C-alpha cells in the first residue's frame, strides 16, 4: 500500500515537473517570439492580364484556373476577321500605288532620255546652221563688195549691164537663203528652249513619285501597326506561373484593359504578417520565422523577416479612421511585416491562404 502511494507521488511529481517544464518552455517561447495568426500568403507577381490595344469577342480560351503556364504561352484568342480584312485592303492599296509609282518612274526615265537626246540633236543642228550662216555671211559680204565694185564700173560704162545684174541676182538669192537659215536657226533654238523647259517639268513627276513614296511608307507603317494588333489578338502570358483566376468566357466581348486572367509565380510568394503593435518589440529584418499554414499543418515552413512596415495597415486603408475630433475607440494597430520563405515548397501555397507565424525576437 505504501509502495503504491510512493509510486503515485512520484508519478504526480513527474507529471507536474513535465507540465512545469512545458509551461516554462511555452512561456519562454512566447517571450522570445512574436506569435500571431494574422497571416496571409501573398505574391509579388500577381498579374492581371488584359488586352492593351485591341478588344472584341473571345473565340478561344486556352487555359483554366490552376493551369501552369510559361512566359509567352497563349492564353486567349479574339475574333480577328476585321483586322485581317483591313490588312488585306491595305496590301491591295499598296500594290496599286507601287505599280503607279513604277509606271511614273519608267515614264520619267524614258521622257528624260528622249528629251536629252532631242536637246543634243537640236544642239548639233543649231551649231551646223550657225556655221552655215557664218559661211553664207562671208559669201554675201564678198558678193556685196563685188556688186559695189561692179556698180561703179557699170556707171563708167566699163562693165555691161548683164554682168551687174547677174551679181545683183546672186546677191538677192544668197540674202534670201540667209533669211531662211536665220529663221530655221531661231526655230531650232526655240525648240531647244522648249525641250529644256520640258526637262525641268520632269520635276513634277519627281514630286508625284516622292508623294507616292511617302504614302507607301505611311501605309507600310499602318500595316505594321495592324499586324501587331493582329498578333495581340492572341493574349500571351507575361510570366512563368499559374492561372489564379479566369474572368471571362468564350463568346464574351471584352474591351481594351478588361482583365481576362490573373496569374502568379509561386517563386515570388511571400508571407504577409499583420503583427500587433504590442508585439513589434524586437522584430527586426533578418529574424528567423516559423510558419504554419492552416491548409498544411504537417508541412514545415520557415522564413526570415525581409521588411518591417513603417506605418500601420489602417493608415492606408480605403477609408482610414478620422481621429481629429478625439472621439474614437482604441484598438490595437497592426504593423505589416514581410516574410521571405526560406524552407518549404512554395508550390504548395495558394495566394490568400492563412496560418500562424512565430517571429524570433532579438
């Protein structure tokens, strides 16, 4: 009997000691750690994807919520018939303008070549007429001197009238030839001048060709822009990660900027802790953090404090409290603390999950 009592006393002492030790360790843990359950899984790469420059009817959705995607993977497709018709119309217009420009270019080159050849020919002709006129002028000058000499002799009766008349007739014939040559020379010079004017007028063709080239360049840029918009009808993932949410359905009409998917990268996941201001003492950047996620109670996660906020979460709430009148109910404010995960598989976590953390105090 006494032996049984002794065993009972010893057992009671052992249990009491164990409970005391557990209690002491619990108290020590609470004194050396800031513990809170205001914990949320967040992501830096939470991205809402939308069409930037195009809108229209969704004809295909390639991904569902929870699917893994790589950067550049197609997510959705818009109806692109109107854009393709516009591009085809622009291409046909460009082809017409290219043909028109080529025709003008050939016409310009042909005209210039022909005019220059004619200018060269009229120049040669004008030079030949000039030399012929000079020779004729010399003959007329000589014949004029002969006529004056014969005229004097004729008056004296030395030269018969027939001889004088012959020289006069020859002189009149040469003078008529000279007049005809001068007229022909003036006509050739005038034709040359007209040809030079036509050569200058080719600049008008140059201006038309230049205008067509500018129009073609504008159409090319517009076509490139439409081609880019056509490519943008396929919405692609901007990051590696997972589909968090799908906002639209096939057949729905979306506008520019309207969200289609929300994505996140599990590698960018972090823990947001809203720590009570009464527990902030000793919490510093670099402190070790023990993390428990409610969805995975048997999975071990650890992290370090990456940043301690400089303002309370309520300060930047959508409707912050107005305390200027001095009428308010005092509540414990919470400081946002960012925790980077150092141990554990972040792929298990989902944005928005909750849990509990114990932040080591220094």
